[in-house]
C-alpha cells in the first residue's frame, strides 16, 4: 500500500508508541507492506527471531521489530516496539478505516459505459468497473476493487473480502487488517459463489482472459496470470504466483507462497505443495508429475500381493 503523502520515521514512531527509534527522524516512509510484498521505501514488521534476518535484508527500508539487539543495515531504519503486529495493524487502520456503505450501488463507484449491474448486486464506494461488464445478481464487490473491461461475474461471488490472516495468541486470534486491493483485468469471467480476497497490503490479481468455474477461492495477494483456468471448488493459497496459461482442475488445492510455472496443468483432486515446472502436468496428493504419480499408485496397489508372498 502506498502512503500519500509520504510520512517520516518520527511521525510513525510517535503514532505507534515506539520504545526506540534507530535512524534519522526525517527518514522517509512511502509505503507499508507485509514482508512478502515489500518495496524500497516501505515499512514492514517482524516479531520472531526466526524472521529477523529476512526482514532486515528485505527491500523494506523501515522495520518495526521487537528487539534492539540487532544491527540496523545501512540505509534503513528500525522502530522498536513490544508488539510489532499490533503496531503495524494500528498503522494500517490509520490509513484504511472501514467505511460503511449506504446504498447497494454506491454513487461514488466508477462504472464504465455499457456495464450492467443486475438487481441485488452490491458495489462499494471505492470501486472502479470498466466498460461492457456484467455483474450478476447478489454479487458483492467490496471496497478497493478495480475491474477491467468485458468482465463477467456470476451470482453470489464476493470480490474483495478481507484476507484470512490471523495471529494466534493465548487469548485467541488477532486479525491482520487488510489494506490491499483486488485487480481483475480485462476479459475475465468469474463463476458463481467464488471468493477473491483482498491483498493484505498489496494486490490480489486475476490476469487478462482468465476464467473460473463456480466455488473458486483465491487467497490474499495471489497473482493469477493471463489466460488461466480454475476449475470448480479449486483453491489457490495466499501470495502464490500462478503464471500464464495454467489450468487447475476441479477440487484441487495449491498451497500458499508457491510459484506455479507457465503452462502447468493440475489435474482434478490434486494438492500442490511445491513449485512446479513449466508445461508439466501434476496429479495426486501430494501432487507430482502425472506419470510418476500413476506409477507410484500402481506400485502401491501391488503391495498386498507382495506381502502375501513374504
């Protein structure tokens, strides 16, 4: 998420109640992002020693951290806070407060020429919809969604619901507030009863020409490439990058933080838990190259006969 106008280290330190500030008070902060999506100028957070090095060596230039027993890299700044997660959430909410809607289709939404919004559809204030789209009945398009031209969204789908991102604590779960967007490019069709979640701090993207069947879930900050197909009841985990021309067939799941290479095919009832190779077909749980997996299944079926011969 971009911060406009830019702010300074001192302003953020005062706002979140930082215990210590390491860096120039005038150090510029131009964005805020969760660690997977950071860019130069961004502020991020880290609250576990396992990830200190990753955060300190990331593209982020300001880090909220719960220790001062680390070296601050050159060209960066640190804000020491007892609970970086809460501090970051407070910062998010200062820029992206929840705004209740007062109409089914907000007069503030930008809706292109020739676009049809059917009765019962909800379109929030901060929404842009391109030309010649069809938004069917009972679709919900929440705030901070951008939709291109010639897009069709079937009934019951929710575009821009909050990310499913929580921190577990002894007293229960604490929600990580969402301040990203959903961007749906031109010529996309979203089936009925699908859910495309907001990015936590960046964009969830559905690429040009991609089609989904019904009951598809796309997690926060996922990037779906151009001309992909997602079958019914398939799910793509958060932050995963699905490259162009990928097919993920029905009832399949792709784990978070993966790269699904261009031209990959995932057959039905599969679960992918590792990066894939370009143009390869995968099958099974856990998913593997299809012929290898079929040989594995064939060998498994032979085991009872082999045991009898022992």
